[in-house]
């Protein structure tokens, strides 16, 4: 008996080493580069994200594949450029931007209702299923509403969240249209409850049910995205519960309303302090939910075998603090595409470290596939690589370039050079000495500018040659 126990204990490390890692992937929405304590904020309270950073690596030169919601998320879940997977623009309606509320029966025929990611695309949970993973998503989906586009048709086993690009945090409506789903069915059962709390509740339920087997838990919060409400006051920012707003007494004392413009006419909107208060309050509420999930990993004694990834889906919007970066959500400057990112994997990634290596969200899919031993379907081109050796400090990032395009706006990073050609401004910048993109070197370095444009043209040629995907490409 004693001898058998000794043998079992001796084999335990080997068994643990062979146990596939769990995955907790957390994505915030429109969070600024400096909207975390561990990324330099002396204002925003994020104790649990700061705790996560102390246990892992903080990435300070991490990019997403598009400067706004839908294409960024599509690229994350496919490991492919938006121009390759087909989702290279937003799936949203513009009529609410002018104050229009859809009547019953109208919304069903709009692009926001019928658009979605091409069903030929293979998403991360489907790949992980080949390695025996159970996958759940709780939060923002944003890749299509019809059943063939919803999470359960793309490899997820469990879904609770909203299907569009934004909602009111309490009514769960998108400009008056209900948007919350459980699996494949709409639901209004939780109307009136704060959505961050609901995503925490469902994530906790998933962990309690699945912590004894390999799992992929994807939690794409909508915080601190602005509320999708037609009410000018609500629409002018995010939404946060009172108990979290009380943590910011200075902002609370200044918060109020002012006369602004909405839908082309004067309207009462939140003032600057109120917008910032709702924004940071929603981040701290999200941070508390993240803390609950991290605590559960500890409680179940699975934290050491769980890869935890956190980043924002794009640069900060609304009342965000993107300092020291130029620009914001929707733009090709660093403030639109460089985002805060933290990755923890105890025993694999050194704790309390910072990496300034050139990395992107396109590296997440291949890293997780390799880490889990999942099989990759044949004839699928990924645009990233396994970045674990880079996170471990064992090698430099092999990424040398990254490209972005949003309609007529273009951006490229090649080495330490950055080129932007957009409606918000143009320029060539040396990121080594000018992270804030203040000094345009286009005239001083015409040969570099020529190279940047040539590399972008080469990338466009490659994307155009790829097998076409809907919903935007003509084929």
C-alpha cells in the first residue's frame, strides 16, 4: 500500500504535465491603454487585473487586428486578418445614429440582423473541441444573429450574452431592440439587471460545472463601451452601478449634465466628469467580476493549469485614457490599435514581467492550439504564430510587420516604423523615439515611406488573392 502510494506520488508531476491547460480569455470593450492601474493609471481602480499582471506578463506593444469591435473579435477567434476571414467592417445599422427606433418587423430585414461571419470560417472553440474541450461564451458575441452564425453553430457549447455590438447595460436592448440570448433563443428574463453581473453569474456557473475537465471560457465584457440607448443622456457614456461610482468621489462630486447635441439638435447629455465616472465605474465593476473568476480558479486549485488572457478589443473610446498614445477607437494611430494585454500561465510564463515585444491578437489562436494539442484543420492559413516562447523570454518576436485597413484608412507597422494614411491624419513615425506619433518623418525619410507603402501593397495583394469570404466581398 505504502509502495503504491509512493509510486502514485512520483507519477503525479507527469500526469499534471500531461493535463491540457484550461483557458480563460477575457476581453474588455473600448478600454483605454492607461485605464488599468498596472498600465499606469493613478485613477482607475483595477485591483484584480493588477493581481493578474503580478502573476504573469504585461504586454506593452500588443496590437489588435482592427480598431473597432466586430472585425477585431472575428480576427481573434479565427487567427486570421479581417481581410482574410471576411469580417473587415462592422455589422451594425446606422439609422439609430440619427435617433431612429426600428418598428416591429423592420429590424429583421436590416444588415445588423442578417449579416454574420462566413460559415466556412473555423473558430477557436471548434478546433479546441478536437482536444476534448468544453467551451462557453458569456458576454458580447458580435459575429451574427441568425442561428447559423451564433456561438453554438461555431463550436461553443454554452452561450449567454448579447448578439450585437452594443447594448444598454440594464435593459439589454440595442436602441430599443432586445439583444440578449441564451444559446439560440432570445431572452428577456434578466431585463433590468446589470449585464456585467450577469456575465459573471454565467461564467461562475460554467466554471462550477466544468472545472474538472479541460475548458475554454471566453468572457467578452461590453464594459466600458458606451450604452446603446436612444436616450441622449444614457447614450453619452457607459453605465456603472452606484456602489462602484462611489469609489470615485472626486468625479462623483463633479458629475452632472449639460446641453449638447444629439441627432442634430440640442439635447441634455452627461458632462465630462459624469462620462468619465460611468466609464471608470464600469471598469471597476468588470474588474470585480474578473476577481471572482480568478478566485474560483484558486478555489478549485486549477489556477496553475489555466492560461488567463486579458486585453481590450480595440483602443479606448468614449471617456477613455489612451495616454501616451495618439488617437482612439476607430483610428489607425496607436491609440486605436495598441491595447493593454496581460497573460498568466503559472510555471510557464515568468510572473511580474513586462514585454515590449511586437505581438498581436493574431498570435492567440495559434498559441492556444499548440498549448492544448488541438488539431488544426487542413488548408487553413493563420496569420499569427505561437508566441509562448516570446512570453517566456526565450526568443524575440518573429513578427516584423502588421497591417490595418478600415475602408479608406490605412495603417502599417514594419519593424519600428509606423505609417498612417487616414481621414484623421497621415504620417510616418519612428516608434522607438516617438510613441505618441507627433513627428511626421515622411519628408525626411522618403525611402522608408516608399518601403512602407510597398509592404502594404504586398499585403493587400495577398489578402485579395485569398479565398473570398462573406459578407462584404463580392464573389
